[in-house]
């Protein structure tokens, strides 16, 4: 039986890309036929340099009725690609909360939902647990390392755990990718993102359900965001006007400076964030104390 390793329908960041490619490789190393399928468009975190590493993957899949599905970096069943048959999901790997019970009830211990910084950390741990860490390809090792660096904002974000640091150290020893690479990687992303700003903001805006209805969070991860809210405000407003029927914010991790800007012109969006996160907006902008990832904000907002 063939296994399709896939993720969220809408778009893929480096964590999705790394997990799908590396986990399909792990299954192949165990003698199981498997294909990584990455639908939707890539966020700016999947840079041309990373694509040049040459990972193989498909972008679409049509079911022949006999395959299993593994979902990585996603556990919200509403966000799965339409080709996924939910009754043939064999495993889930994710690091976002909200759907743990749903999956435990359906696939028990095959649901691996754990709050680490990167889903890539969970996949690397599977290589070790299943004694395949010496067989990992250079491409998969590099992708997993990049996923950890990206999803923890180079270990500056509050979601980083000891497990991510251990995984990074081990993958760094295998790949030789160092601190110097990390900074180059973030600057490359910033360059791409600023050149195609509206396209990437649209790809990186997520709508999710809270107890009081839908909420939209756009995200722009950038090495130095000092000028962004002056120079790109019109484009921000243009994209976010597509979400004016619901509360919205744009989360802007200012990575090298270690805090976020949170931008919003949505009255309801600002009210909710002020109340829940204790932030204060001035001229549509709030700043945080440390670096916050969108998944943290989503977790907090879901509980309201
Ligand atoms: Mn992730």
C-alpha cells in the first residue's frame, strides 16, 4: 500500500516542505512506497536556495482509492487538501493545539501532536526512534534543519523547546549548516518577500475559527521590520481589506530585534488582541515584548 505524505491545502512553509519530503523518505527507507505531495503555493520561507537543494515532490495527487494518508504540520481537518480521504489517515504530526482529542479518538497513538517549535523536530525524532538517522539524505537533513530555524525564528521565539535545540545541533553536525547560513537564509527570505509583498502576504494569511467567529491573521516574518509599516502600508491595507468581514491583524515578527509589530485597522481585531494579549495599539500598531509566532496567537485566541 502506498502512503501519501501531505499537509495543508492552502500553502506550504519550509516546515511543511521539510516534513513531507523527509517523512516520505523515512517511510521509503523502511521499504514502504510513499510520495510527498505539497499542494498550494510556497511561502517566502521556501527560498530559491532551498529549492535548489533538489528535493523531489509532487504538487497534486488524485486518489486511486487504495492509499493511506499521513498529514504533517497540520491537524485541523478543515484545512486538508480535497484529495485526502479522512477515513484513510494513518498518522498525523503537528505542533499546534486544538485538535488533539479529535485525533486521539480516531487514530489513537498515531496522532503525534506535541508543542515543539517546529514539526520538523518531531520528524527528526522519528528518524532516531526508528534507527534511520544515519540513512537520512543530505537534502532531507538540510530541510529539517531549515524548518527548525524558520519555525523558531532562529531560536529567538518563545515557542522554542529543548527538543528543537537538540534536533538542530544534531542536524547541524550532519549538514554543516551554520550560524552564517541562518542569517543568509533570513535575508534571502526578506528580499523575496519584499519583492512580491502582496502575493506572499496573501499566501501567508490564515483564517481560523474562534469561539466568537472567524479571525484572520496575516504574517510577515522579516529580519528587520523597522521601516515596513511606513513603506508597505498601502499594500498591507489592500490585502487585508479582503478580510474586512471579520476581525483581523497582521503579525510582523521583527526577528533581528526580538519583538513583533502587530498591525490592524480592524476595530474588533484590535479590541480582541488588547484584551487577550494585553497589548496596546497606537495608530493601528502594537508592539510585543518578545517574538511571538502566529500559532501562539491562534492558540490564545481559540481559547477566548
Ligand atoms: Mn510548523
